[in-house]
C-alpha cells in the first residue's frame, strides 16, 4: 500500500506529462464529492464484478482543487458499499483547457461550472449528464484515456 502514497507532482515531468501520466494516490472517500447520480443496476453489476475479482481495477479521476469526481462514480459508490474508507485516485486539474465536458447522447449541454457546482453543493446532476474528454494532439479522447488499469486488491484498500 505504501507505493500508492506518493505525490502527484513528479520532478522532471512537465505539466502535460502529469496530465497524460497521472500517478494514483489513495484518498479518503469522505473527502470526495460526487457531481452526478449513478445507475443502480450498473452499480450492482460492477459491485458483483469487484467482489468476484477481489480487486478494484482502475483508480477514479478527481479534480485536484475541488475533489469533485470526474470519472468513477460507480467505483466510488462500490467502495462505499464495501465499507472502504479510501479509494485510489488520479488527480487532474479540471480547469486545464485540455479537459472538456460534453453531454452524453442527446442530453442537454453541461459546463465545467455546472459540474463543479453540483459536486460542491451536493445537488447532483442526473446519471450520465457529463462526458469528460481530454484533448491530445487535436484529438478528443474520453477521460478514461488517462486511466491505466492498476488493479489493487480489496484487502489492501483501507
């Protein structure tokens, strides 16, 4: 577990490198803020998978300044349901211009300010209101592009 307790500011790496290769840290669940609701059926399916595999496969993505969850609401809620106090997190600066927010499918447009307000006030947006993207070399990728599969055994998560 100690290897996850390192700083996200890495010597010799540019700000762009940190955005593209964030390092996971363990954060307390009670520090994090959800900006949207989750799908209960998907939560149950994911929870069953996590319990079956005995691990959380990927950290979630959180804004470093506000602690608002950008990607990983279902994983976050699974860890809560399992009685965990911590979760592996990739911290990013949400206000960077490379990170953009779009609506899913035919849902109404949403802004970064709306996402942050929802997370900070607790007045959550509906499930799948926001699709966070990252611009890399003029191409948009879903923010999960930043996530590396980094399985952590449930027994190693406090």
